[in-house]
């Protein structure tokens, strides 16, 4: 089994990857400024590939990781 499960759009562009727990090497985790005290928070970090990694704050190290290309993440954040 590979370390990543890739999800691609019709053009074959990788949109996101889910990384199994404990094998990601992500650094620089910080909580989203959009997070509140409701327990529905996410954290952002930097994946060794340079992608943006996102995880569930309440699960911390036990959370699965979603990774996005930096340009895709910036486009998503711009919509908030």
C-alpha cells in the first residue's frame, strides 16, 4: 500500500491526498484564524513535498492529513 491516496480531477491534476496517520513529516502546524471555540477547528502545516497540509485540531497527531497544492489552497482561502 502506498503512503498516499491520490484524488485527481478529469484533467489528471492531483487535488488532494490523504496521508495515513504518523507517516507525514508535516511541520509548522498552526490553528486557522477562522477557528472558534466550537471544536470544529483545523490546523495548517507544511508537508515535505511543499504542499499545504490540513488536519483536524481536536484529533491532533491522530488526525488524517489532507494535502493541497499551495496554489489550490490559496484559491480556496480567497473564497472565505
